[in-house]
C-alpha cells in the first residue's frame, strides 16, 4: 500500500477541520502582506517540503525508520540554540540529547530482532 496519498490528504483534512476557528478570528484581525508572505514561506517552504520528504522517505525506508527523524529535531534545536542564541547546555540537556540519539540509533539499526505476537 502506497502511503503517499494519505500524507497528501492530511493537510487538507487539517485545513478543513481548523477553518472555523480561523474564520471566527478573521473579524478581529488586520490584513498585512508581510503576514501572508511569512505564512506562505513557512507553509510551502517548510511544511510542504517536509511532507514531501516524509512521504518519500516512508516509501524508501519504511515508516518505522522514517519516524527516527523525530529524534533528531530536538538535537538540531539544541545545537542551533547554542550556536545562534548563545544558550548553554547543562548536564541534563546533554543527557537528554544522548538518550534521543540512542533512541534514533536503536530505531534505525540494521539487524534488530522484531518482537512477535504472543501465541494463544
């Protein structure tokens, strides 16, 4: 079964589901082209590319290995926080990053044994 159609339908369903709240708040907002441009850049550039990449990755390596990408997001955020925002990492943060990377490694390592369903 090809997972790509489901990944393409999800943003449409999410848009329809959240549209009533957007329409309610529309009367209390001011229009600005900069806000429209920012939303388009994030929506098409960030989220759109991420959905296409995720669907492609699921097709190539499977959903379990693709899910390991989520382990890397906090690591990238921590590194960017240190480099860009001059934040510091304490021992707890470093420990958390090590746990995340261990989880990603365990999820993606080759040759792991699958656990079968109990019989009976």
